C-alpha cells in the first residue's frame, strides 16, 4: 500500500544495498592497503587512493543514494552535476590561486641574500 | 470517494517528490560547504608551524575501524528505509536503533581522538594544519550528531504515528542525509588520513 505513496522509492532493493556495501567495503580495504604498502612510491600511492575514492563515491551514489533512478526530468542528477562543477571550480581554483600566490611571493631576506651573493660573488 | 482518494494520493506524491528534491538541493549545498573546507585543508595542510604533521598524529588502524563503523551504519540505515517502505514497523525501529548506536560509536571514537590530540598539546590552536583538520573533521562530526538526534526523533514519530506517507518522506530524507555523510567520509578518509600519512 505504502508502495504507491512515494514513487521513485518503490524500487528500493536489498540487492542494491548489499552490492553497495560490499563494493564500498572492498574499496575502503584496498585504499587502506595501498596507503600502508611501502613498496610503491608516494606519488603513485596517492594517485591510486584518489582513483579508488572517486570510484567508491560513484558506486555509493548509485547503490545507496539511487542516483539516476529518479523519474524524468532528472532534476536530482542535474543538480548533482552542477554541484560537482562548482566543487571542482572551488577546490582546483583555490589550489591554483594559492600555488601561484606562493610562486609570486616576495622571497625571504635570506633567499634574496643568497641570490645576490650568487650574482656578484659576495659583497 | 474512491476517486477523491486517488486524487489525494497524487497530491501527496507530488508534494513528497518536491520536498525530497528540495532536501536534495540542500544536501548539494552542504557538499559545497565541505568542498570549501577541503580546499582550505588542501591549501594549509603543509603549514605545520613546527608542530606535528599528519604523519605524526594519525593512527590509520583506528581511523580504518571508524570508517568501517560508519559504513555499516550507512548500510543499516538503508535496511531501515527498505523495512519502512515494506511497512514493517518494528524492523524499521530496530534498524534505526542499530544505526544510532553505530553513529554514536563513531562519534565517541572521533571525539576521543580529538580529546587525545588536545591533551598532548596538538589542538586547533597549534598550527594552521591542525585548525583546518579540526574544522573539516569537526564539521563532519557535527553533521553526524545532528543525524543521530534526527533519527531519535524519527523513531519517536514512527512510534506515535506509524508509517504513513509523511513519516516515509521524513525517513527518506534522513536516509539521504546519512548516506551523504558516509560519502563525505570517503574523501576525509582518503584525502586527510590516508594521504596525510603518505606525505
């Protein structure tokens, strides 16, 4: 009876949650093992962890939050994509600006001295 | 009478659909809040001011257990939603109860970690890195505590009014909220803890 009351949520399935749970569990354990595995160098470990996080993010969205299963027009998915765009601009933009700010910052007195010394062979 | 009932039901359907979309938009703006905290953390995580870096203070095994607790609570929240839509009142309450207990376990683990850090002198006043860390993880913890309170209220509502359309709508919202917190935690676990230990 309650099935007809809130459509879009009448297709809740146990299998979807079970799949989501085991995928999330696997990816969490994989990420944990990658971080503690010292035979791989730091940069590749970070890359693998980011990729695992993004894949787990998408899997949880599909299996737990049922993204893409809403009726047309797919407002939920549309809002989600807009959010991802804003988040990317916000995070990557901040990092870019701060990195370039660091680069353009006036160097410390010590660095200037070192530079001058290297130019004139000492004062 | 029959026709009127159908019409009424359709009105309820439409209203529920709209409020769930509205709640979804709120969740997305909450994502933007977390994104700005992540950006702050990403910019400041190297500014340790002579204090400890992530490598010195994070205990990965401990955080891994925290992550598993939250993941299992997300799953049991899903179970509660399924039970609610199948009109199984006692199952819904039991699964929400399990979710609340797991959520509390997670919160206590997080707070005791904070307590430990504050005791050894590495509180949020120590460095920019620690300020950003406490703000990001603390905001998530605050959301978790709101979620726990919300679920307690929902259990009260189910006991009082059963599993009518209004309560089903509220249950759907709280489960969206709880799954969303687990999604945010994936990134805190990966970016703050796992990558913090590598550096």
